[in-house]
């Protein structure tokens, strides 16, 4: 369902151009505002809708199967850590508001900087372990599963 | 052309494509190579790129060993059953034994995982799936990759791998162009981890016109994982194993949560259960090992996805469509109703838009389902991809050549869709594969395997000429015509994509022929593909955006050619419901209980096919 941009709300800031995974939100050179240059490569992923600081981008269902007159709007707020949706049916009988969390941490604070953690020992380098393992596999003192520990062998042929 | 050449030199680990696989690779590489230079080249913006750009409402691969829920081998057996036996079980076991540690880190990074209020465990959707509020899954994971990488190059369409001029069959980096500035980018690197995506839009989609972007897998998944690696001469496996999805009609909204969590079920147009009546004939086709309905009931083995598709397709062909998802019961519970809608908003908003547009309220109406066009990928319920080495402590000799997840090209590693034979990895498993590849890539460098790489100026110049050729073609021939897109000298990328999709659909088993093909059709298709390959030399791009589409098309073409070759090679119908070889309608374990492996000669473009042995995990007790 292709996105489209409201003329009076867009100020040409380019946030949508910057985020679109399909490279289809471009700035019109004459109007200096964004528009969808290739609707048939739009996945309706809403990345641009969520990124637009002016709620200037909306979606109108694909012309080949979606009738007019519906609305699915969204506001994503990284500071509050929430996403709020509103769905309106064509016939007006359903008007839903749905809220969901998008993160449990202040934005961007939970991820470690691996250049600053203790370097792996040579023993660990020669093992099958990854960063934070084995601890993070089971969150206890257990080790990594191996064929031997689990009593398994790999055998050629038809076995089920 | 006035585009600059920008060279990024002395890279240790270059990550090409930063979806879940690539972000896992970049993140982990920093731990094993704290002083190494780690660079990401991403076609879009890493915050919203790859198949998870839109978000996910579930993590489909989580063992839960911490709560004694499953062991890695249980997951391998499940994937094996679902893929009719065709799984690289060493790789699958390795992914499964590590995957929980990725998920536990996601939680720490702020990804909201739902909890079971009674047990405190992650809320299960099904045996392997846990439910999440994953709208920001990708930006959260991207943040970790960004903290690890020295540099992130967004908007670089990587077109080719650079190859070492000093040593045959060794990677030396990658080249591409910036889709904003148009500049030519050269990345000289000791190793490359290919995290590029699988292929949507190679088979004609059911949607038409404006709706053609409404494909199940992201439209930006341009088969670049395969295009790049095939072009570099890497061996590929299981490329015939395309996947067809039974999904909500038109919007392709996911059904997993509906089946597993909301306990909805399907019925035909007459309101009848229809699956089981197709099973006796199916058992004839595939054998009792693969579909033993009575035994399966007892052993709790799931019915393979392709076989359920088969029942769906045949029921519709018998005139008893449409197939409906029975939602009217579950949706009476307001809590379940809300989950049903959240599920779409979190990962396929378009389905919510469609139901709003068509006034389909699943509380009062059972929505229609459909079977999709086929897709070629390696992380969902299918295992297309590169033939990669497994881990040292698990893999038999035929599956091991020194470095985990390394392809048959030295220094070129894969993750996610790029790795063949590892279905059911999904998002968390793809991330895990990236981590495994990163550790191995660092080891490869530390072992001195990347010494003495040489990249000639000639190679760099040749790729540059090649990359911009579609723009040259446009410039030379555009003004021979008055206006419009009909030109006797060239085709544009959209025209090329339409032609590819038509060939794939009609000759390689798309939805338009009910997923049916045979040797004759495949051979005709391959002849047409050869001519199409010649025409792709005459593709024209009006601007940089079209140049992006031109190179995506070339990657889709290489992917498709490989699908044709593999489908021709495997003379059996291994996955009824995904595709049928009409000239060999039965599963044939005597001749085809093997993995198919191909290689396209870098110079001649000729294919060679071989069979590789299949190893299965066998418990000591079973022996």
C-alpha cells in the first residue's frame, strides 16, 4: 500500500528519504517536498510514516485490491518507548486505538560497547563459545551443548 | 561519468548487508577483533533495513534450554521433518545451541519480550516461537552493530565481491555504488561476511499493478546474497527449495500467531476440515517416513509445511475454495482480538490496512487465505544458500573446511539467508549465524589466511565500468527515440523484472501454473534465461535509482538461474506444495536423499551440479 505525502504538511526535511528501505521516498525537485516515486516497490512497512516529524505521510491501500476510505495512522515515540496506532474501517463501524511498547530501556543505552569489554582468553578463542557464553545460553553455569554432551552422532543415510 | 572513486582500505571484516545476519556479524566481530577494522556496507539505512525493517511480533527460534523447554537437537529434528529431510544438521545444531544467548542479549538491549504471568518464562506462541513487542526490533539490534563497527556506510548497493589477484578463489573485499551520490565505492577487506538478503519478486507475484510491492518477503530482498556469492564462484546448495506461504489473502499477513496462539484453524468454502482427506494420497507420494498421520499424531511430529500447502492447493483446485481462517471463535475474546491486530501492526501493517479498507472484522467474518508466489531464501521454512563449512566439533569431513560459515570461496562467509541448508533460523538464528561467522572470520585473519591479498587497479577499473554501464547505455540510446520507454536498444529494470517473473512463473513452477514444472519446461526456461542474460547487458538506467534497480535485477537473475539449474537437477518431487516436478511426482529417497550443490564458473558462466551426502543427528539411544 503505497505511501503518499500531504502537500501542506511536508517541509522537505528528508527524514523519509533517509529511512526508506526501498529507496522510493524522494524529494520532488520542483516542489521541494517528498513523494513516493515507485509505489509498486512499497512494502507498506511504515518506516517513513513513523519517521516523519510532521505526520505528513500516510498510506492509501494498494489500488489493485484495497477500496478507498480507510485509515491506519501511527505515532512512534522513542522517548516514551511506545507506538500508538489508530485503525478506522471504510464503513466507519470500527475505530480502534492500540498501544504497544517498543523498548524497555532508554533509547540506545542497553547495548554494550564490545571494544571496551575484557578481551577473550586464548582458551575461549579456541572454544566454540561466543561473547557472553556459556553464561547467556542458559543463564546458569551450564556449558554449551555438544554432540558428546547430548549423546548424539551425525550419521550418513536415511534416518528419521 | 563524473562519479568519484572512494576507496576504504585495510578493512579486516567487511559486512555486506546489515539485516539480522549482518548486524549479528558486525556486533560479534568487535569482541573477537577488538583492534580490527570492521566496516558495514548497507544498501538502505541500517536502522530499518532487511526483512525485519518493519518489525516482528515473534521470535520464531528460541530453544528455552534455561527452562528445560527444548534442546538444540529437538529443533534440528523439527527442521528436518519440516524440510522433508533436507537440512545441514551440523549447521542447524550449531545455530540452535547458540541462539538463546542472542535472545537473552536482545532482552538486555531493551527489546520487549512478553512473559508468561504464571511462570515468568518468555510467553510461548508455539514450541519454538516466543512473543515480542518487536516494532523496534531492527533499530534496537542495529544500535548494537553500530556500537561495534568502525564505520557504517548506508545506501551502498554492493554489486560484486572483489577477488584476490594474488591467489585464486580468495575474496578481497567488495565494490558498489552510493545510491544517493552515485559515487563508486571500493572496500578492500581481508574477509567479507555476506549478510545480504534472499529473493522476493523473482516469481510473478499474485498482486498486480500498484500492488506489486505487496509481496510476502520484503521487495528490497533482491537475492543479493545469492547474486553476490554466485558471481564470486561460491558453491550453492538447495536452491531448488523455494518456499510458498499460506497467508491471509492479498495482504500476506502472518498466520503463525493465529494458528499457534489464537488457536484459529482453516476450513474450506463449505465450512469443512479439508486437510486430512488429502493425506492418504500424499503419503503415497512422499512415503510413510514423511507423512504418517497416525504415527505423527502419536509422536507429535508436525505435518511439514509444504504438505499442508499441498492440501490447500488441491482443495482449491477441486473447486471447494476459498480456504478460510476461522477467526470468529477466538476473536470473541477481546484480549485475543487485540493480539490478532497487534500481530499485524507489529510486522505486516498492510494486512491491517487491507482489512480496514475492506471492512473485514475477523470477529464477525472468517478471512480468506491464499498460497503465495514462491520465494527463494534461507532463513524461514526453507534452506537456499551458499554451501558453507560447519563448526569443527560437529561437522563431518564433507561439511568442514576450516572455518565456520565460510563459503567455498576463501575469506567469504555467510549469515542468514546467505547460508544454505539452515532453515528455521528466522531472525534470532540469522543474528546467531552472523555472530558465528564473525568469530570464524577473525580467526581466519589471526591464522594468517588473509596475507598477501592483491587487488589490481585493473580489477577496480573493470568493475567501475561494469557498474555504470546501464547509465552509459541510457545516455547513448535515449535520444534515438522521441519519448517513452520503448527503445530497440535497451530495456529498463522494470521491464526486465517483468520478463524474469514471467519466465520463473511459467517455466519454474510459479503460482500461475499451480507450482508445476518438468524437465522440458525447465530446459525451455533455461534457454530463455540465457537470452535474457544477454539482454541484461543492454539494460538501461536513467538515474542512480534505476541503476540500483538494474543491479538488484542482475542479482535476481543470477539467483533465478541457479533455481532453474537446481530444480532441473533434482529429479523428484521432494516438497509437494512448494513445487512439483510433473515428470517425477514422487519423493525418491533412493536417488535423492542428498543435498544438491552447484557451482557457476566465474569465467564461462557454466554450471556444474553435484550431490552431497546428508548426515542426520542420531541419538545414542536410537542407535
